[in-house]
């Protein structure tokens, strides 16, 4: 009786559960397991070799406290960027922040200080540049504090919320909008050939299509909105269809999915190419597409961050030759990469110093007006007469320049609005949200690899677009953000019905 009553599973040998398949390059604790021959040169190169090689170059710059502070900033950002590259967890948004900080706020200002040359004139005393450098370091530390606070939040898995997914029928509406908006932009500008001429040519065609005075009356965000409708829906539709094809074998066998995807690929090659678009926008498209095609590859994640350093130091500076035609302003010829960091538009620390001088010149802080103007970018000036100007344009006007291509880094935006304490608090919040977004991305791409996972598309786009947000100004970046939000609201659903999801 005892033997007959014994459960059936005890009658034979027990089957051992299969161990989870290890992810290449990642240990069980989530840390990268790169060998020393790979990790040590990376850390040494980013933290020691490159900063010291720049600092040791001959130049007319002063070796004053500002110089040493800039060296500290470069080394600190190099340590954090190395941690992002070596991490087994794909921290896309945080990785983008430290990549930008290392290059634009660390290495480039250090090179400018060594050579004693600035891409944008600094009107204030050297002390304002020193204060700007200190505040840059404070913002970086505050970002790390925010990311650390995010680690002590409860696990995302403990909360039961319906995941955001792509609605199948509404996706095809977005695809139709993308085709129509991009096609209209191409027709208005005179055909595809304009997009492969130069940025000056496409800007002239855009002014002719909209009317120069009409575009000026629309405000600083007018042109961004106009071009945004021709570029953003096409990019998002391509990313969603790309994820569907990558994660679903059934989708790869459907002509009804492959044909629209191929058309969107061609459209993006026209309207989002690197010749006629800002380099940071092309970097957004490139990063988003790369992480959508390879959502679970630690190797690709590390390669993207490492290649980002090479692209920014080598490719970006010499791509100026495609930005202007023979009748426009010619790019400056340079003989070294160090000089390209001085003559091109790595002017973030310079503009931060000018913002400090601008406030000290009697203008003071704006107490949230600049951020409010960026958040309410869609409100026309005919309705809001006192709507704040673009921060870069505002400071540039005070400087006496009419250039609208002056940066206003996030450090300057937050400092001008809220002062040093508000800036530090703002970066704590940015670091916290970046870490939470990265955790959500890992969860949604590993535990929920469904084709319609909306987070798996949103976070790569946010990581790429963070370069634009960090460079500033916020008002110039707001147009495409608003269009992207509208597109995502269109295709997002929280319903559990499987018939509305991608398969």
C-alpha cells in the first residue's frame, strides 16, 4: 500500500532543472566579465592616457586652477564611462549621459584650455569659466547620487502593472502618417536630391517652402516642428517595425510587414541622413536603430559606447565639410584632432560660462521661465507674448551675436532657472529617472521579449536623444519631443487582449 500510495514522480529518477543559458560577457551577478587584457586598456585609455595626452600638448593656454579642474572633470567622467562600458547591464540612458559628459564637458574643454582657444568667445573673466567647470562637476556627482537612489527603490517586478504594448491597427495608422508627412516634406523641399546636398541647402529650401517671414514669426521652435513631422514619425515607425521583425519569425515571413518596413528604411535614408541633418539627430537615429536591432547584446552595447568616443573625436569634426556648400561658410581646415575640438561647436562649457556672466550682468535667474517655455513650446507667441526665448539665442543676443546655433547645455539651463542648488537637485532627478528607465528597459527586453514591447523602443530613442537634450537648448529640442510623444500615444495600448498586439 505504501508503494502504491507513493507519488508517481518518485517512481523514477528526478529530472534536474536546466540551468539558465548564460549571457556572453556577463556573470550571474550581472557584472561584465571582460578579461583584464580588454578591461585594463579601456580604463587606462579613457581615464589616464587620453586626458593626459590632451593636457600634455603644447599650447598657449594657462595651467591655472581652471585647467586642473577640467582635467579632474575629464578623469571623473572617464571613470564613469568606463563603468558603463564594463557593466553587464545595458544602461543605455546613463551610458549616453557619460559619453556626452566625457567628450563635450571633459575632453573638449580641456583641449580648448590647453591651446588657449575657444570655439565661442567667453566674455566674462576666467573665474566664470572656473565656476562653470565646478558646477559641471557638481552636476555629474548629483547625477550619480540620483542613480544611486534609484537602486534602493523596490524592484520593478514586484509591481503588477499592465505593460505598454503597440496596438496593431494603430501602428498602421502611424506608418501611413510617416509616409504622408515625409513625402510631403520631400516634395516641399524639391525632391530627394536636396537632402544629400548640405545643411545650408536644405535650410534655404525650408525657408523658401515656408516663407522666410512666416518661419521667423513661428518662433524658434517653428522650423523644428516643421522638419520634425517629416522625420520623427518615419523614425518611430521604422523602429517599431524593426523590433517586430527582429523578435517575431512570423513577421519575417509576411510581405505585409516587410514591404512597409523596406519603404520606411528608404524614407529614413532620405530624411534622416547625416548629410542634411544635425549630427546629434543622426546619432539619435543611429543609436535607437542599433539598440532596437540588438536589444540583448552586451557586446553591441559596449561597442556602441566605445565607438561613440571615436565618432565624436574623429568623424564628427571632419564631417563639417558636408554642412555647407561652396558659396557658404567653409569649414576650417585643421591638422589634428585636438584642433578640431577647439574650432567646432564643442562650446558647452564656454556657453555655460557666458550664461553665468549674463546672469551676473544684472539679468539674474529666471526662476523656471526657460524650462516652462520649453515645456510649452507649442504655445504661439501671439498668445503668449512674453514667452521666453531660446536660452542659447537669449545669451547669444546679449553677447552681440546673431547666431542661432549656440548651445545651452542642461547645466546652464537648470542653473539659469534655479541657481546652483536647483541645478544640483535637477541632476539628482535626471540621474534617478535615467537609472529607472535603464532598469525598465532591461526588464522589458529580457523578461518580456514580445514584439510589441513599447519600452524596448522608447528607451533607445531616449538614450540617443539625450545627446540633444544635454547639448541644448531645451526649446530647440522640444519640437521633436512633442511629436514623438504624440506618435507614441497613438500606438500605445494597455489592453491585455492579444488580438490587438503584435505577434
